C-alpha cells in the first residue's frame, strides 16, 4: 500500500455562506423542513468543493456547513451526551457566543445514526476522483478538559478508567464507521493543549475537577492517541 504525503493542509472549516445562514433561520422558525435545509446545504457544499479543487487543494472538506459549532454538534450526537444551556456563554476575542454546551447523560457509545455520516457520504459523492474528502471531528480529550462536562461521569461509571474506556471506544467505533463509508482521512481537532496551558494560571479549575496535574496530563496523552 503506497503512502500519501501531505506537505500542507487546511483546517477544513469555512465561513458559512449567507444563503446557509438564512436557511438555518427559516428552519429554526419552522418555515422550511429539514430536507429543504439539507438541499440548500448540499448545493453550497458542492460549490465549495468545486472551489477547493479549483484552487489546487488535494484534500477537501464540506466546510463544516452541517454544524453550528466546530466541536459541540459532533459530541452531543454521540450516545451518552446531550446538549444543554449553561449560564455563561463562551468568550472569544471579547465577543460572547451562544450558551449551548454538552454534558454526559448516560453510557457513552458510538451513534450509528450520527448525522456526520450522512454529511460525509454526500461530500464523498461530490468529490472528484483523485481528490481526498476528509472528516473533521473534535479530539476526545476535549471532553475532560473544559468546563464541567465530564464531572457527571461518576453518575454512570464505577471508575474514571471505565469512563475513559467507553469514550475511547466510542471514538474508535465512530472512526471505523467513517472508514467503512470510505473515509481515509479523519482529522481530530485537538484544541485542548492551549486550554491546558492557560489553566496553569488557574488551578481552581483542576481543584474543582479533583484531578491532579499528573493525572490530567496522562489522561490527555492517552486520549490523544488511543482511538
């Protein structure tokens, strides 16, 4: 089997076109159906792929047009997680965002009906021969290192290790599912190391989690490689 070497790449997330924003607003207001929303989304993804290829990219993404966050949509569509509204919003470059977050609500597992599978299948169908369609998903380490989204694990697991094992298996099974659909490039976006460095300035976060620095670092390394 020959190896493909990529000397440069792009993140894969693009600014959402105005037409997509408007379609999402209409869907949220009940003015159009999900099928109608997906039709708009698919046409925009097809156009994006055309421009990516036209500009010489050998690896293309769907721009993450099917999600509202780069990370949360994937997580709350896994079995064992749910979306909820937290009190505070995220802060990014001084701006406040929506208050949607994700938390554990049961045993964690792959969701065979995850909407990202459908999105990838469409991306693959409009990707020209010789070009690689890629999937982008957040790293599993994101679950343990921000806010309090993993603090509820003890409600569903006997131990921290059991929780991590299920989380890793959910990712493994998800990646395998993507592979079975034809994906050969699955990108795990790991933004957590930046947060970890920032948290050295705020040990209260770690004390709240009751995790030692050593345990947190070890867990981060394991989750970054285990799936």
